[in-house]
C-alpha cells in the first residue's frame, strides 16, 4: 500500500466548504491563547470539532437499481404521510416522507438518494426553528430538489436549516444528472433532510434508526409490485 493510500485511510477528507471556517477557528484559538493560555485549549477543541464537522468521508453506495439510499447522516426522526412543499410541484396528494435529523456531530454532506435527473431546485427562505419539530418542514429555511428517475418516478429531497444551521449550500443545478450517493450539497451546523417517496415505495427503516448518507438503504423502489395482466 502506498504512503498516499495509507494517509487517506487514516485521515478523513475535509470538504472545501469547511476550510475557511476551520481557518477562522484556528486563528481565533491562537489569539485567545495569546490573551490567556487556557483559552487556547478551548479554541483548539473548537477547531478540532469544526474540522470533524466538515469531514467528507468516502461512502460505498449499493448499486442495485431501485434502491433508495439515505441522503444524510443522522437519525430518522419521523416517517409520516404529508403534502410536499408546494414550490416543488411534486404532488397535490400526501406522500410518504422520511425525515433525517443531523446533529452537530454528524457529517453534513448530503447525497442523492437515487439516480436521476434534477428536474427542479427551489429555495425558500424561512425561520431557524429546531429541525426536529414537524413544523420546521413548513416554517424553516429550505432548499428542495425534485429528482426524476429513468422510469419517470419523481422523488423529493429537501434540505432544512435548523436552530444552529444558517446556510444551505448546493453544488448542482437543474438539469444535472445525479448518480445514487453522489454529493449534491451540505448544510452548516445542524439541520434536517426530508425525502418524499413516490406512491407505492415503502420505507425500510424505522424511527430512531441511524443513517449513513449514500450507504443506508431507505426503501426499495424495485420491490414495488406492478399490476400483472393475464394473456388473452
């Protein structure tokens, strides 16, 4: 094994979006230490946490067609049927929604739950309530995507800012093609991601289960039973 490969196995990559924040924390730690040495260690711990927050680990995504993977690290906080955000134009009927809550220690890089084309991206400003609250889906700042599969199924993925999160960052544009597990954005400092499943796609996870973005299977669209017709 090469030296570079060995280093990559030990040190988790840091997403470029986090580098300015890590630099600010590091400089602040040095200044605090210059004023009073014990403060340096406070700043050092915060710098380490900031570095950990912006980690961007390699993930291995299941490749079977139809698998819906988690778009975020964190914990499943809700599985309910409800109307999707109106700005997405996704459906006028309630859809199955899986909500994944990310605390400040979870990796915040978000990944596509399924392969498809980004049909719509819709940003909506709002409040910064606790992202675990159900009303956060309606009231908080959010950025939503509609991903359309090759078969024409439409999935909704909504990034929701939380009590601490103040910035939703997107990496992709309408019309882009996403592979399942591919990075499409991140949210800074605590938040939530909602996934809206098409009719007939049943969740395979439970409330309280821990998710890994790009790896944990949320649902299996390939298992949806299609109506069969006898030959005449």
